[in-house]
C-alpha cells in the first residue's frame, strides 16, 4: 500500500494512525461525510479547501480595503473583485464546495460594512438594514458577484451549495 494511502482513514481503512490528514496544493485531504449514488452516507477521504488557503484568501480580501472604496458602486466592486473570487471558486470549488461557500460568506460581511460607510446617513450604521439592502440587490441581480452565483447570497438563501 502506498505511504499516502496508509493513513487515509475512511470506511474501507479503519486502522488508527497519528496522521489522518494532509495538505496538498491548497486542499486538505481528510475523512469527510459523503453520499453514494443510492443516497446513503459514508465516510470517505476527500479534499476541501485548506485552512492555510482560506487564511491566504482572507488576507487577500482584507487587502482590498473595502471601507476606503465608498466612492464605488456595487457594480464597480463586482468588476474589481469578481475575477479573483471566480478563480478561487473554479479552483477550490471543485471538491466539497460547501466549505468554500461558508468561507465566501465573509465577502457579504465586507459588503455590509462598505454599504454602511457609503450610505451612512440612510443606514445610520445599522448592519441589519445594510444586509437588507444587499439582499435586495442580490434578488434583483443574482449574478452580480461571483460568490452570489455560487450560493453565498446575503439574504441567506443558498442555491447550489452542495
């Protein structure tokens, strides 16, 4: 048995080992719940975006300085950031997409803070109203942001997140 698969615990390999996961090319491989073609759940050794990759993506998102872009519109922000976010979705969204969707919901938090700053007189620092404003925009233009198309919508309605 190859050394990489010796520690890959799943329903077929039940031995206990110290190392039960590893990171390769930004994916963390570890036992995860999966569903077979008959709808039955089982444990399989599957990849998903790693914590290190999410940290790097989070640092990139923070470097965009959303709060300083109150002169931009939602469409401008989408044009500025969609290509990078779509690249992450294309690469990390291939396997265990739900983990990536949870991470991409952070983008909505940044958009809420951006909206609070841009429309500070109307929203009066009320994040709930800013979220409602973004939810309305997501309903009118569900394809505006790449993460909205994936299912990480600000109104909490998730489509395709599975």
